[in-house]
């Protein structure tokens, strides 16, 4: 459901009609508005009252402030006209009062605009002053930076030789340390090679000694067996060679 949009003029006119205590139809009749629907459309549907309808209403109720209905400025009832009848003179007073309210409103509005313009001008001047101060500080900073750059360029020649010398000494120190590490590495490698050779020599000597020991044991066992065999043969008699007979042809 679409929500109705109630205009501020509608709300204010409805407030005035409620103050009269009249129904919409009776209010329209007294204001000589042909159709009650015109008032209903304003008060119930939120429509903005036309100037023609509002003139008819003020003609009947001159105490209603025209400017209040349309602009929301001033009071609902024009001062001094709360209970006066609707005459041509009262209508003129109502219009004059509305014009006076409008004039006062415009004067106040002009004053507010002038005051705002003065504040804006002061703000612009303050911003301009601040910008100038910032710009001056930036200029001063750039000048100091230029001086520092010039001093760096001038002092660079002074320190360049020392830097080169320090770098040279550092390079020599690094080279010396590297050579020392290299020599230690070579010495460690030689020591390891020596230990490896000694270990190999001991291993070969151990194997040779074991081989000779086993060889001696085998020879000793072989000689003992030979003596046993000769003793056995001598005990059973002379040894005769055995010849295989030749096959007959």
C-alpha cells in the first residue's frame, strides 16, 4: 500500500479547520467552495491548497495568516484580527499583515544571507592565510633541503677517500680470513688423508699377519699328518709301488 505524502500546507490548514470546529462540508459551504471534495483532498489526501481556494478561505476567515499557511512563517492567527468579521477592510488588513510578515521574513533572510556571506568571506580569508603559511613553510623546507643537498655534495669528496680506504681494508680483512679458513681446511684434509693411510696400513698388516699365521698352522698340520702317514707305512712293511696292468691287445 502506497503511503500518502501529506504536504506541510495541508497539515497547517487542517489545524486551522479543526480550530473552527466545523465539518469539512460546512467549512466549504461557508467559504463558498462549491465542492467539499476540494477541502477533503487537502486535509485527507495531503494536497497543497491552491491560491484561489486559500483566498476564499481568508475572505471568510481574514484572521488566518496567509503566509503561515504557505510558508509556515509567523502565527496562525493575525494579531488583532482574531474575532473581526470578514469585511473588505479586514481582508486588506489580513493581506497587509501577511505582506508585513513576508517583508520581515525577507529582511531576516537577507540578514542571515549577509551574515553567512561574512562568515564565508572570513573563512576564505582564514583559509587563504593558512594556505600562505603552509606555502611559506614548504618554501623554507625546500630551501633547507637544497642547502643539505649542497653540503652532502661538498662533503662527499671529503669522505670519499676515507670510504674507499675503509672498503679496501675491509676487503683485505675478508681476504685474510678467507685464506686462513682455506689453509685450515687444507690442513684438516691432509690430516684426514694421513689418518686414512695409517688406518689402511694397519688393516693390511693385520691381514698379512693373519695370513702368515694361518699359513704356518696349515704347514704345521700338514707336516704332522705326513709324519703320521710315514710311521703307519713303516709299521706295516715295505712300501711297494702298485702298477696297473697293461690291457691285452
